[in-house]
C-alpha cells in the first residue's frame, strides 16, 4: 500500500511503501521505500499519512530493476608489469 511520509533529508512529503515496522522506546519507526526517489528511509509513525487517490494514481518516477543475465567479473591489475586483464 502506498502512503505519504515526511522525509527530513528531502524536507518534503513523499510517496512510500512501508517495508517494516519497529518499536523504539517511545514511538514506532517504519522503514519505507520512497517510490519516487528509489531510497530507503526510516520515519516515525507520526510522519506517515494516508495518500489521497489522485496522489496514488501518478506514475512512479523510480523503478526497481535487475540486471538480466549478467555475470560478475574480476579485473586483475599487475602494477609491476602495468597490465590489466579480466
């Protein structure tokens, strides 16, 4: 479910999806994924609001992606011979 959270870092209200909820000493903290900034942040429960329907209907500016069929490689650098190879 998409909700609206206040980001202290960005100083604005952002659309987010809540990933987890934790209880601190005097309040709840929520880990949220900002759908327009592709960032994870923690916010207090008092900084979470229900999103209005028109706000939810806007397309997200960030998308989660995966690299399909890529393989990790290692670059080996020999400083003595000044060469590099994969």
